[in-house]
C-alpha cells in the first residue's frame, strides 16, 4: 500500500502539526515537497524523494513497491482534490492507496472568509493555460483558482484589471502556517503590481455582491440553462432587430460556448447571442456601436443574471484591445463586414460564425474565413412560424431569410489547449 497524507492547510497549526504515530512508522520511502519533508521526523534508515518533476518520484515508488517496501507520500491539504492521488491511482491503481486527506486549500480559504463554497467554481491554473482560469473568473461570481508559476495573483489581476464590474481577489498564502499565513483582499489592479512570492495557496475571485449565493442542492456552479434559443420576447430589442431564435439555435451549436472560454458577440444589437453564450457558461464580450444598443445589452444581461462585458465602439477598431476569443459571432457590420470577419478570423482560436441578411456579402465573408485558414460551411435559413388566423385556424408566417456562415479552425491549430 501507498499511504498518502494530506498536511497543513486546515487548522492554524502549521505544516509541522504532529502526524498520527502510525503514519511514518516503518516507512521505507517518504515522498513529498521539501517543506513537508522538513516538517516531519523521518524514520531512521528511510529514504526520501523530494517532489518536483513527478516522473522520478513515481519511478522510485514503483521500485520500492516491487521490493515489498512501505511508501508514504506527503501532500498539501486534500491530495485527492487536484492533487497527487490522481497520478498515483493512474500508475498503481486506487486499490493500493490509503488516502488520509487534510483540509483542501480551497475549503480553508473560504473558511477564513466565513463563506460557503458549495456554489464555487474551482479551476486549476497550476501547470495549465492561465487563460482558462481568467475566463472562468470573468464569467462567474465565486471562483477559486489553484495557482502556479506564470499563473498567480499578479497574472490574474493583470488580466482582470481591464474588465469592468466588481471583482475582488482574495490571496491566501501559507495557509495553516501560524507564522506566515496571510489572507489579503485586493483589487485586480493591486494584485497585478505585487510580487507575491511562492507561498500562495489559492486565489479567490469574488463578486462581493453575490459572494454568499443562494442555498444549493447540487454543489458546484449553477447547472446549465434548461433551454436555449430563447424566444425574442425574452430580450429587450428595437424594432425586431434581434437574431431570431431559429438562427440563434444554429449559431450557438456552431459556436459551442463553454465554461473557460471567451466569446465575442460583434455587432451585438440586443445582445441575445451574448447573453445565451453567458448562460451556457462562457465569458462574453459584446461589441456594439450604438449608445442605446450598449445599454440594452447591459439590461438584458442583468435580466438574465449573467456577466457580459459590453464594449461601446465600432468594429473592427474596437476589437484591437480585447483579449483573443475562442469563438466569435458576427451579427452586423454593413460594408465593413469583410474587414470585421478578417480580424475576427485572425484572432479566433476555434470558430467564427457570421449571420447575414444580404447574400451579396457572403462571398467576401467566406473568403476572409478561408484566407485565415478556416474550413468553411454555411446554410440559408428560411423558416415559417405558426400564426393564428380568425376562425381558430392557423397559417404559416415566413420570417426573413438569413444566411449563416461558419468557419472552424482545423484541429491541428488548437489541439493540446487546456480547457
């Protein structure tokens, strides 16, 4: 058996808290981080391996098990929560593990604030692409980020400082250490200019107004919406200037918005596509050139309880300072449409979807997608809806036809991206 011990982040007793007497007794090999090894008294004659790269440690464990020796692994907090238990179970099988968890850094950090965390989204940026964590923070009011080199409080703060809205970062460092533990609440801008060192345990990103959250019966972020492609009546709009639900349904299917990704809605109008993408868990930026349109998008986002960043400006110039998207919906553009599609296609990591009422704009939009390396397809949508007539009868009422064009980045361009 491999005994896996979680240490140090729960009670304020420090990593040197005494372990149960049986934990290290008779251990032939002890594996752990330097601070964990320094905090315990190793059995006489026991070998130890400092955890850095995991492959040498796993190989040493395998050799010891093959020799019938007893192995102890020391880890932080709950080693089954984004921890080493996964690697050990994959390599040696879960039946060979005796896991004795401590309190996870996420649980400890929320405990320090007196907040429940059954409704928090937890994302790991340790050894992963930080943009996923940033996008989750943009889209959700209560997020815990497990940090790593290049994805710490300063990097998160720098990315979020450019965002409107209320977000506070809580940086929890050296949790459980009675002398070094610190829990600091800062703005993203303040976090961006600090040197936080290597003791950061976890970063919480909170919307203070929604940090408490409602009573939950299912842990984790709120479940996805019960439906999408909502009726036009679900949004405030001007003179029926809104992407119809039939078009929206296919556009959402081709955009594939999901948690951890960023979607642009360019020429957003009422923001119906932006709001629907946000309801499906994505971070969203809506770009709209009119004053009343920008306010309408904010009102629609608030009405549906989602976060949508609204950029008041005309594309393509308004797109320049924005972070690169995973997917883009272009719902307007006029004569500038080819230029807008070209800019979106150069920067989108995965997909671009374009809705057009004028068929003569289709060739230029398609050419812009193909020139950027996308595979391209499209369809003309022409639907008729049931409409009542006098005498309790029904007719078919035609909607305006819309051409929907979509480009998809070949898998080789984005494979290996951490989601």
